[in-house]
């Protein structure tokens, strides 16, 4: 099943529970705009190369569209469409005034020099600068891009429109970035875990965690869990995994990773086959890397009772249905990893106000946003007798449908969720 098909499956499942009219369902599912451009640049060796760029703008009913920009050789319209749609629902779940978008350039950043990446970024903005902006569509870092990429975008966009730091988020602090943005997604994941376990009357210190991924999200989640007394028993990166049933010293592991660039040969844990991490004995499984890793083939082998989706789309519909029937508790990606876009919103607000927030304010506001969303989701699961993913989509769809209707689409066929 394609990524966009999985997203639409979850959407339609929730829309059915809301008794939504087919016409409105179609309006909310289809993207507002799909853009494909060719970025022609000169490489360092003098050759001219062309890279295909994409931007999908899904929905703008609740505010300007928001979504990351990824540089990866497998970027295509299907993936970008799925992620743009997820951004619409994600921003609605945490109730920030954005719609959803996503973009990317089909290239391999590992095979390109710093200057080549800069040229590609600027060429892409040359093609789409009139389609983005602080009140239109606000990109952010994603896979293969970072704060430096956002700095190039700000500079190139400003050549056309004047100094406009609010055109992107995830920027360096020197150019209007926000305190706490780098850790925001991982921090939000931790707040989601904390809220669930408090509700379940579980102590983090009594739980074992397995985390797939040690990138920006997974490393911060591991650190926050470790500092709260939780026991991270397994963790992985692109090249392998580690296991220590007594708990891994995450601070020591981070120092090792900074020194070597890999989890390999870390003395505080035993090597583990990467794919085996998903099925080890633990209380909480956190997929924080790739999409589509929990599937119909391996779902029966997952032993964790709690699954926290820190990655985008890590669970296929087949696996999701199995987990529901098996009584496992799954917190969905459109809630769990929303911390990044919440703090991106704070960065945008700071740029508009031209007033910088301190880190403690950023984290206080982020925690409040995540806890508010959790309480609404929990109320819907009880009211509608449904799982958290269906509750999240119901909450998001209701908010987007309400905004769409209030802006002029006449319909009486969607129901409001009372929480």
C-alpha cells in the first residue's frame, strides 16, 4: 500500500464515523495545489544537472500551509502528497492555525557538495518563491535538510520579497530561529509519553523502551526518557542496533556517537540485528525513523504493549488493525510528533512579532499544547469508543471541516465532536 493510500485509509475510517458527506470528504482529501519543477544547476565539475522538485499544498482552511522540505533520492508525488495531508491533520490535532504542505527535491545530499546543495536550494526557491511566504506556505527542515538549508531559503526568498525570516522555520538562531526548535519533536514525543503513562498510572522508571532511530528525534527522545529514569533497553541507527536489558547509558552513548558517527562498538551494550529491535521484549516501542516499518508481516511479533509513533507513517493499516484487536495502545504520529510543528509555529510567531522567547517559555507552551491535545484525544476515545488514531483523525477532520464550512462551503452533513 502506498503512503498516500494508507493516509487516506485512516482519514476515510474516521470520516465514516463522523457520517461525513462524500462531497466534503473528497474536498478535504484532495490537495489544493501540486507543483513540480526542474532545478537546473551547474555541478562542481562543470556539468549541468537537473533535479526534480515538488511542493504539495494540501489545505489552507485554517491558516497558511506548513510543512517540511526533504532532499532524498526517493522523493516523489505520492510520498509528498501523503505527508502534506498528514500535516493538515497534525496541525489541526494540536490546534495551531496552519494547514498542511510538504515538499522535496529528488537528489542524494550525501553525494552532493555543500555548494551544490546550496545551488539546488536556491534554484528550487527561484521556481516556487511566488507560491510560498509567511501568509501562504512556510517550509521547514525535513529529511536531508537542516537549519543551513533554511538559511539559504531565507536569503534567496528575500532577494525577491525583501527581508522575510518568517518564510521558513527551523532557521539558525542568528537568522530568527527559535530556542528549542532542534529538540522540539523529541521533546513533544516525551510529553506525549508522559501524558499517556500518567493516565495509565505507570511510572516511567518502571518501564523499558526500545527506540528505532537515533537521529534528531530518536536521540532526543532517548535522552529525555533516560533523564526521567526510564530504561532504554534497545536503540538503533541506519547501520545497526544495540541491546542492554539493564538499560543503556544514553549520555555515554551520545558522546560515543558524536565521536564516531555510529552506534557500533559502543562498550555499554551488545550489538543487535537492526530489524530485531522491533520485536524485542519491552514495554514501549518507539519507531522514530522510517515509515512503513510495522507491517502485516511483523505485527504479530511485536511484544511491546505501548507503541508511540515518533516517525511519520511507521504503521501500515494491516498492522494498525492487528494492534487494535490485540489490545495494544498506540499513540499516532499526527499527535506524537507534532512538537516540531508546534515550536515552528512559535518561531513564526516570534518572527512576526519580532520578539524572541526564552527556552523555558517555548517548552512550557509546547507542553501545554501537547497535554491539551492529549486530553481531547482521550475524551474522544471514551466518547466514541475508538482507538487514539481514529480519535486524532476525528478531531482533526472536525476542525478542518468546520473551518472549511465557515469559510463558505455550505454543508450540514458533518457532525461536531463534543469534548
